[in-house]
C-alpha cells in the first residue's frame, strides 16, 4: 500500500523534479552507507527503502523518456 502511494506521488512529478528527487535519494543513500560503515546506523531497513525508491525514480524517468520519444 505504501509503495503504490509513493509511486503515484512520483508519477505526478516533472522530469526536473524527478532529477532533484533522485539526487536527494542518492545523497541519503550515501549518508546511510557512511553511517553503516561507522556503526551509527539505527534503521537498517531504510537502506532498502531508499534503494527501491531510487529504482522507482529511474523507472519513471525511463518511462517518460520513452513516452516523449514516441510522441
């Protein structure tokens, strides 16, 4: 349920907004990896969530690219 809501929220964004979202997620992923390496990571499940959100954003970017190429 939560991921489908996140998917619909991301689908409403423009390509520039998706790029910004991807940049923010990559920064968060880096910070989480850094925390994990130093032993300060408390919520280990967040790493998986961020990785999947990155995949969602990239999928939407690809879909928008293909849709604009067909038009």
